[in-house]
C-alpha cells in the first residue's frame, strides 16, 4: 500500500531534484483536471450524448486529441533554444483559453458537435507542446537513475486527478447535459491556477545546454563555432536572456529536414518507432468502437460510461505504475516495451472475446460479455499505465542532448500520424467486419511484440560488443 502513495515522498529522491519535483507535484494537483477533461474517452462520450453525434463524430472526437500530435514536429522546431519554463506557462495558458471558449459552443445545431471536437483538438495541440517541453525538462532536472521513478510518480498524480475530474464531470452532465459549458469554464480556471507553483520553476543547466546547441548548429551550417571568451559568452547570454531561439537557419523546413535525417540515420530509433507505431495503432483501431459500444449500444449513463472507460483503467494504472517504474529504470526502454507489449496482447484477447459475446445479444452472453469487458478495461489500465512511462521517456534512450526536442517531436508526430489514420480505418473495419476489427488490433499488437524482440536482440548484441571491446 505504501508504494501507491510514493508520489508524496521526496526523501528518496536526489537532493537537487526535490524542489522541481515538489513544484511539478503541486502543479499537477490542479492541472490534472485539464488533462481529464480533454482526453478522447471523456470528450467522445460528451460528443455522443450531449451533442448526439453520429458514430463518425464520436470517432473523430476520440481521435483528434491524438491526431494533433502530427504537428508536434513544428513544436520541436519552435521550442528548440527557447526558455522552457516561460514557454511551458505560455502554452498552458493558451490551452486554458481554448477550453474556456467551449462556454460559447451551442449543443443543439449539428455543427456545435464539430466545433466542440475542433476545440478539443486545439486544446490537445497545446498540450502536445507541453509534453515535448516536460520530457526535456525532466532530462535536465532529474538523473537517469531516478527518471522513470519520478515520471511514474508524477503520472500517478496526473492520472488520479484526471480520473476524479472526469468522474465529477460525468455526474454534473448526468444532472444537466448542458452544464458542459460551465464545466469546461471551471476546468480552464483550475488550469490557470495550476500554473502558480511554476512561477519560479527552473531548468538546470539550460543556459550551458543552449551554448552547446548553438555551437553544434553553427558547426552544421559550416560557420565557425563561438569562442569561449567573455565577449562570445556575453553575446550568447544576451541572445538567451531575450528568449531568442537558438536554431538552424531555415526554421521549420530545416527542422523537418533534420527530423527525416534522424529517422534515416538512427536505425535503432527508427526500429523502435516502427514497434511503437504498430502497438499504438492497435489501440487507435478499436478505441472509438469501444466508446460507441459503451455510450450508445449499451446505453450507459455519463457517469457509468466514465467509470468503465476511464475509472477502471485509471484505478489499475494507479496500482501498477509504482511497480512498472523500477522495472523501467532497471532494464531500459526496449526490453521494457517487449514486456509491455505482452500485456497489450492479453488486453486485446479479452476485448475481442467480450465483443463477440456482446454482439450475440443473448442475456446470458451479455452478462459474460460485460464481465469480460470490465476485465479488458482493467488490462488496458495495466498496459497503458506501463506504456505511459515509456512513451514519455523512451526517446531519451536514443536522443543526443542537442536533439532532445526533435526526437520527442518525431515520436509525438508519429503518434499523431497513427491517430489520423487508424481510428478512421478502425471505423471502416468495424462497420464492415464487426468483431473482426478487434482481431486485426490483436494482430497489430502481436506484430509490435516481434519488432521489439528484434530491437532487444540488437541492443544486447551491441552491449556485448562494447563489453568485449572495453
């Protein structure tokens, strides 16, 4: 039981990491409400019930929080060399203003549901920028020996607050489905207040890192690197103090070219992304169909839809994250993903069996199908809880210091790419194949397992070769 509340402890963390951890912890106690209000599961339930959206609108609303990640490469280019703490606060405020605008979204016209989906997409676009910033800050503020543990604790807090927020919103919307306007306005206010603990947030070694990045990028342009004398250092300090970005000429275009070069040249990272693409595609392939089944076919209320789709997985995440994180720190991201993919496969096996029974329509089969669906949602929580740690930190295993933002933005953008493609393919497959769509998802997850096996074998061979050479 003590492990479940590890996020309250700081005594076992490195001394220099404690202040930043406490600041982030206090921030997430309110910011988690924003995360809970914009996630695809809760937003798609609102689209289905408040806006009486079609299955297609539900699919789009479920998928847009992920699709907007496709543009995260632009965040990686834009954020490189900028002060991370000030940018974090500015982007977070933008997300809060977007959520506050939902207050003016009407529920009656058909276009109201599409406007709501667009507002959820824009809010998640800002949140995707925060994801890139946050993991880069974690690299600077937390040592690799404790990074998984710290990320797991912060994720636990975020999940807990997000689940509470989703539950409260569900109860409020059951009471009055038009209360979504005031509900999202309140969420935006909580998000703004959540930034108060970050007013004095600092990123360790940021100025020195920016100098190294400036030299690296100057070398790539063929320009002479800055000298280490006082005048050169002062000029760089002036540029950094004005929050001016330190990046290669060419802006977004140069950043995109560099991103494609990373995927071409870093084969280990590219292979890892292939495995991630297959594993994430399985989830996106079936997610909207599960939401439609729960919120529309089974006819559950807002609250009980949220319980099944959000609270059961979150409860399992809350339990398993303290056990996943030391495993991540011990074995590294590739072997960790190998184990995690097995959990995902088991989830899809139970989910497919549940859908088979639910589609039979026989009362006894409905009871068994619902029970299996509860088990599947629990396994989803176990798998997703472990996956969240690796999703946030996995790119750091591959990224050089001066390309951290770009590696993360590539990773997030590919998440957006599968979010753009797979929910729509899943929608088509579900319309024509029914339960067969869930079999396809299980096959995608199984394929990812074999990709991670190959990646793990390659990592072990490389480690053995380095050991022999040393």
